C-alpha cells in the first residue's frame, strides 16, 4: 500500500529534497470553512443516456452486494460512497451502450495526478486509485475492457464531446455548467472545496487570505468555488488565484513558499497530508538509491 500512496507526491518531495529544502517541521492546515460543498459524479456525453444508465445500474448492484463498500474501505478506511441502491429502470433508446459493447472497450478520461481518485504508481507508471478500481469492476460486469486515457482536465468536456473518451470519471464535481453540458450519473461521493495552507503562514480563516498568493488547479471546480466567493477572490493578491495544471504542482508551490495557500478538493487535500511523512521518506529513499 505504501508504494501506491507514494506515487503522486514523490515528484514533489524529490524536487524539494534536490532543492535542499527540509520540510520535516512543516505543519499543514485545512481551514474549517469550506468555499463550497459538492458531490462527485461520472460524466457522459449529453446524448449517451443508455451508457450512463448501464453504468449507474451496475454501480447500484455493487452498492447492494457490498463491492462498492470494499473498494471504498480499501482507499478511505471506511465506506464513504453515496451510491444509491437502486434507480428507475432505464428508458434510454440511444445506441451509446451498444457502441461501447461492440468495440469491447470503455475509454475513461481522467486527470492522472489526482490521488486517491486516480494517479500514477511511481515504480510501474500504472494508473491506480479509487475511481480506477470502481471503473474496472463496472467494466468487468459490463463485459468490456477498461482503457484509461489521461487528459488535460481543463478541457475535459471538449475531450468527451470530441469522442476521445467515453466518460469522465475522476473526482468530477457536479456543477450547474456540467449539468447543462453533460449527462451525469447519480452522485457517488461527497466533497468540499477547501483552503490548504501551512500553520506558519498565519492563515486561520478564509478572511486571512487578504493579499495572499493562492493557487488552484485550472479547469477544476475550485475555480468555480472561488468565483462564487467574490468576497474572497477580490482580496487575494492580484485579485485572483494563480492557476496551475494539477494539484501536485499546486502543493509544490505551497511547500516551496511561492504561494500562501491552495484551494482544492478536501478528499485530495486530506489524503496528501495524511500520507506526507511516508511519501517524503519514500522520496528520500529513492533519491538515495539513485
């Protein structure tokens, strides 16, 4: 399990070690006040209702037989899923499900640096995570193979509509915009957009972000959460947050001291922080071995 946990942050920790930065005494803080409450869902093309309904049916089946709980417990220590045990029978008439079955593959679009939902194992390069395990089980029951397709998350809807992928399944938060553009599954997990900082930065509340440099992932719902809090956005340094491609880089900026805080998914933030010590040790061992 340690190797699995080490994947996403090793790049960050190794960079810090090579830079000669000691982070042994750093203490991370997740502020109590969230910028927004949200839920994760799976996104499909607007017209692909049949495929969405079949995936949803299988998820409900996994909820009832305990498989979903087993996978959640593996990654979070408890059953954190909110998958319903049943949904109305599908009335879809489109051919999206049949197309996937005919080609024998479900192509899943994801951000491969989003632990614990989906990220790369350091040694093998294999993409692992909670969402990966769930999707693999769904595909097995559907009788197709799972193909993982890392995409630029800021363009996830475009990638889906262009046919590069069949679904978006990697901590995809429900938003009004995504509800308009996508055919979404039922919510399967609760989440919040929170502020992560360092204890020494003296930030105890979101109001303390005045004149601070804040970083977030471009294309994520952290952007929407901040847009919905103009009272906070307006007081940031430069009047806005700095956008980076992924949360790994966002955390790197925080650790380096080039930013004061990160806005990100609480599930991801607490996963980073909980495993930071062992990830740092893993990185140190790897750099020594090299």
